DNA sequence: AAGATGAACAACCGCGAGGAC
DNA sequence: TGTCCTCGCGGTTGTTCATCT
C-alpha cells in the first residue's frame, strides 16, 4: 500500500494566499488555537490542504514573526549554528526568535552562501576553499591545521561583519530592522509549555547550551489570545486589519 | 518603454519520525 | 508488532519584483 497523499487535492487551491484566506486562517486559529492541521481547512472554510495552512501560519501569519532581513548578529548566529548543525534549519531557527526555518533557509541560499563563497569559504564545510599547499607528510599535524583553519574562518566571519558595517557590499541595514529592545517575547506562566529549544540529540543540545543562545517559547490557547495585543511584530496595516478581525470574533 | 535577466522569498512536494490504535 | 495517520523538516519550484540592456 502506497503512502496516502497529505490531502485530497481535487478542488483544492494552490499558489499564493489571498488576504481573505489569511483572515480566515487567522480567525480560526485565534478562536480555536492550533489543533489538528488536517481539520483546519475544513473547519476554517478554506480550500487548502492542512499542510498548506500550517506552512502559511508558521512561515507568514504567526504574530511573533520578525520582518526584514536578518541582522548582523542573527546572520552570524546562523553561520555559527550552521557550522555546527548543518542544514537543520528548524533547529537553527529555534534559536532565532521570530525567524522561521524557511526564512533562514532562504536567507542562507540567497545571501550567506554567496557571501561565504565570495570570501573563499565553502558554505557546506565552512572551511577555506583556497588550495591547501602540499604538505610534507612528516610534518603533518592534522589537529593543528584544523585549529588554524577554524581560526581563519572565524576571522573571515568578522571581516564579513566589518564589510556590512562599512556599508561596502551586502548590507542588511537597508531595511529597518527590529532592534533587540523592540522585541517582545511573551514569557508564559511557569507551567510547563512545549519549548522550541533544541532537544534532538545529546551532542546537539549540549553544544547549543554552550552557545548560550536565547530560547523561545509559544503561548497556548487563551494565554496566546490575551497577549495578542502586546505583540508588535506585525506592521501597522496588518495589525490594524487584525484588530478589525478580532473585533469581529 | 519594453523585454531580458537575476534576486528574493513564498509556497509546494516528498519523505521520515513518532504516536495512536 | 504492524499499520495508519499526522506533523514537521529539508529540498525544490514558482512567482514577484527590481535592475539591466
């Protein structure tokens, strides 16, 4: 027996979401919370598959999403985390509040990859691409070389940030960024809440703990609704639209 | 001004993991 | 224990917009 499709595709809409569809989805989730995604489209009156709804919500409609390009700090975090975790975008994203795995993945593919290549770094291995001079086997000290390379890469990361600061090359300042003090991460009551922090493997979590990265948590149900008005990640147009929507609810 | 090209990002697809039965 | 279902992840594609010729 083959795998069943995630949804019955007959009659389902694909492609870009309309504002009306967005409203329906937001309306439903604000009212009912995040439940079984498969049932969401039916209950919300959407001609989409549940998967599409989940993606739209997590990647675009979530109230705590940041907008705009990644800041220098975020970019460096992505590079650092990628060097440790590889293409595990969701894990990387879990340490960048307000950023989605999709957003980070896109940013990596369109910005960071190019930037690293330009700097002579292999984006896959985070090692220098520049040809390594022939080494006499007798004098070969792999560990030292490894450390040396890591140091080089670290220096190059700093150079990248320097370039950005000098506005010479790729610039993340062209779009107004949300400053750290503007970010409101609502911390729920002490009750245990599912956390987005990394928990996949021992090595991963201990490694990330060492980085002392901020973790990020979601509100649930009523807590989520009651805190909606203090989240200021959305732009004015969208939040004003949302106000109308909430009033409707 | 119009078409070509490339960049950026939203959305889709297929697969695997994990839980329920 | 095996099967089915749901969810989430990562890779890929499609669409839109900006820039260039």
